[in-house]
C-alpha cells in the first residue's frame, strides 16, 4: 500500500497565515469574507495564473498527474511554458522518472546531447512496471524553456521514483523495498534538494500521494505504511504543501460556477461547499471497496459502518478542472513497443512485482495497438 497520506502543519517559509489559499495576493478573490453566514460556492479561477500565484505563499505546490491522460499531459506542458512559471519555480519533481538516471535528465534539460535510448530509460525503468505512458514531450518542453534562460535560472527536473536497478531485481523480495520507498524517497528528495536549498518546486504525482490523511486506513496515520509524500513533508518540516487534485465528475453539483470555466480552472476548497463535502466524492473507485486498520502490524478490514468521514478541505486545497471529459489515454511510443525485448522485459517486471495478470494483458494490448 504505497499511495498513502498525512496531517497538515503550519505554513511554509513564505506562507505566513495564508496556508490554505492559492496565494495571499489572490486570497480575497478565492475566498468570500469570513463573516458571510452561507457557505459559498467555489469560484473558478484560470488555472495557470492561479497555480503560479500559489508560489507567492508556498514553497511547494503539488499538482495531480492523471497517469496517461493526454489532456493532463498537455496542461502540464502549457503550465511549464507559461510566462512567469520559470521565474516562480526552481524545480519540478515528477513521479514518472527513475532517480537512478538523475544525471541523464540533468544533462538533457540543460541542452546537452543525450541519445534517445539513454533518455527513455528515465521513464521506462520506474518502480511500477505497468505504467508505460509517461509524457516524453514534457522533458522536451523543459529543455526548450531552459534554452531561453540563463544557466542560474533554468528549471531542474527532479526524478522522484526510487532508483531501482531492474537488472538486479529478480524476485518479489528484492522488489518489495523499492515499492516501500515510493513515498519516503521523494519526500526526502524534496527536503534535501528543494527545501534545504531554499528553492521552490512543483510536485507532479498521482492524487493519492498528496493525502494528508490516509483514506485506506480510515484516516488513521500511526503506521508508517500509511504515510504519503505530503504527510511526511508536513510532519517533518514547517511546510504546508499546496495540493491540487484532479477534478472528478461527482463534484459537478457542488460547483455551480463550472459552466463559467472557459478553459482549465482551479477551484479552491477552503470555506466553500466543495470543501465541506465528503472527500469520498473525489476518491478513485478502487478505493471505495474497503478500508483497513493496522493491528499488531497486520492490516485488518474495517466494517463499513465504522468508516470515518473527512471534508475535502481537510484533505486538499484545490481542484483542477480541465474540461467536461478527460483526454484519451496516451499512446505508447511505437519505438518502445518495437524495441527487441521491451514487452518481454515489461511482462517479467510485472510478474516480479506481483501485479495482477489483467495489467499484463492491458500492456500487451497497448503495445499491440501502438502505431507502427
């Protein structure tokens, strides 16, 4: 159970008392006066400027990566290219990159020549072998942005996935420690490479890595396995991470302003009807079937009648809306599936990791459909 949560803390270095808004400069626009008795609806704000503004009051902003969704991938590239982004941010921490190849991606984004087959190992050798839809164009976008900037103000991409060496991992026992580091490794990386150096970072990971309190453990956080990137950072530092989750259709009735969104929009949660709703409105379907308690080190099912509730605003700070429907799933580059041994090695890793057989079948189908 690696995609897990944590409790919130005081604000970051620049945060002051503006710990739950997209930035002190736009706080008034995002949140109605506290004296208003009726709980207001969340208002739409243009996503790109709102996210950039968040860095005025937070050192760390976490943005949902909807794995393999082309619409989300395109938005991230647009954000990186936007005027003002590279002036507000130093680093981008990504889930879709093996830290073993940090030197490779450092060379690439600063403009050095890197052979394509060397570069693609960055996203092909991640811990979760069934995730093969990383956006290679993201790295190209960062490289292009950096080409127009002085060396001291270029963006750095930090690879957040643990530095697994798949050539050496042949058994489930050898794989398990790497899986267990998928929260602690990036949390430590951010503390050392970003916070200790007084830098600011955009963190791009799946939503569940941003939980402050773990849904799967009924929001109980005492066991180390229940921690997430955000919970670990907020428990061990003075930082408050500004977290932005992906929109999901069950929220539509909570946001009457949805129709006014003319493009990607951010809806703040604090003090709104959206924020007061149960966080299960945002939970992925697979998380709704069961919850566990940890007793004497073992995971014990919790009866549904005992499931706790948590308001959205206690779990996350904003929701990102990209449109009424999600984008199509990204295609796997034809070269990857055509490379000798690619599919066979992918299936070997899936078997070692103990991932269900239907995921292996899905990867086979994706490669079979890859453009030639």
